[in-house]
């Protein structure tokens, strides 16, 4: 086994999930993540945690959804009980076919998502962490050789997370104190309110309210979105490649949309429920271990020099106590580069220009 797999598992169990003796841990194992699952199980054993593993396969999901009549039972109790009684859920992705569900009707996928709201909430209430084991299918999707893709994955995962957390704290402080964010760039002129919201310093650990490994972003929950935004980083949504999505907002809601490829997928997402037409997240990527798109949201949304906006559900960690944020059965991220000609402005002050923050080497021009 590649020693980096063991280092990945150690980071996941010790830094990210903070597993302790006696914790009840569910490990959801993707079809290509066997080696990482073995290494993770070893670390859980060393910690004295309790382990239950389940198997997740996109091909199994396709078979099930394709055969189903679309009338799904809401929140099967046996699965709900599993997550309600778990302390931590570790999700180990590792697809063998990234387009396995591409021919499942979008309305059926949306109906299935809506039927699992309580299960989703129970899982999100645990100390959950999602990560990915590099597979040849993911390398192919990224347009990379397998060894090069492995290097990218481990370069993004095996970071000095405490050092990166310190850098990201600078942006968190700005967003926490801010009232309005303005994103400018080619095809983009968008404003949104962040008043009263708390940003999350997503340093790949539940101790930071961060649930992805790799991470390396600062995110918050916007409101009152106005304007237009174009997303120029291609990505796969519901098994289909989507390119150059354009969204227009008025009074916080999407009023028009377009895409250069698979526009219908965007429409399916927006039609899931009322909350799917509103933003649940504004995220700013800061992980310079990710230096190119890979067509994996887990990595691409963390890429330094990008921002992402998510249609759908907002995270409670960003909201004042007692306030309900945007609610939806979906949380679908879309990404744009913040390279040459782009600006991220908070309350009239430029925080990032041409992909560089004002505290970084290479930042030019007045703040």
C-alpha cells in the first residue's frame, strides 16, 4: 500500500474527524476506496472506536433509481436510526464510473433527494467528514495520468492544516465583519448580503466546523442576491458535464439561467424545490495545493483563485442562533475563476484582485 494512503487515513481520523475511544463511527466506502477504507479501519482500531462500514456504489444507485417508480418512502427508519445513533460518519469517495447515473431522469433523482431530508439532517448532525481516494476513473475525468492525479490529491490532503488555518482566518475576520460582498469579472456583476452571518474557516477538521478533506476554503451563507454571475469551471452534475452556467438573480432568487452544455441539468436542480433557486453558500477557495480543475467538487471548490456559489441548502454554522437559513433538498456548487480582471470586494474594499489576496505576494493596486 502507498504510504500516503496511511497518512491520508491518519489525517482523516485524527485531524479531521477527531475520533476518540468509544465513538460510534459509520464509514461509507465508495466502490474504489477499498485501500483507504482498510487504512482508516486500522486507525479507528488504534483509537478504540466502534466501526460499522457500508458500501456506496454509483452503479447500484443507478440500478435502483432506474427501476423505481419514483414514489419513494420518506426517510426509511432503519437508515435514519443508523445516523441518529452515530457519533461520526466518514464518507470515502472513490468512483469507478463518474457518469454512472447520467441516464437516470433528473426528476427521479430530485424526488429521491427530497425523500431523504431527515436522513440528511441526521448525518449532518454528526461529526461527518467527506474525502476521496484517488481512482483511475477520477484521474481520467480530471484529464490526468493516474500518478499525476495521485500527486495532486495527496498534495491537497497532506497539508500543514494549522498553518493554512491561520492564513484563512484573515478572510474569515473580513467576512464576519462585513455586510456586502461584490463579485466582479467577465460576465459577472453580483452583490449579496452577508450581514449578521458567520464565516467558516474550513481547515479540514470538525473542530473548525469543516467537514471536507481536502478543504481550504472560507465560506458563509449569503442572502438578498442581485445581479448576474457566470461560472467558467466545467463540472459534472448528476452524471452530466455542465459548462458555462449563467445565473441571473433578482430579490435573492434565480430568475433566468443558461448553460453552454446540459442546460437541462441546471433546470432540474432549480426545480427541486423553492430553496433550490436561492443561494445557500458563498465559498472562497484558498488551497494552493490544488492548482487545476479536476471535475471533482471536493477539490475544485477549494482551488485557490476561485469562488463558488451553491444553490440550495445553507449550513447552520454560518447562521445566527435561532435563525433558519435557506432550506432545500439540494446543495449544488458552481465555480468561477477569479483570475485576471476579477475582484472580490467586501464593503467597498478590494480583498482579492486577479486571484491574489491583499496580504499575498503578487497583489497589485489599491485596496
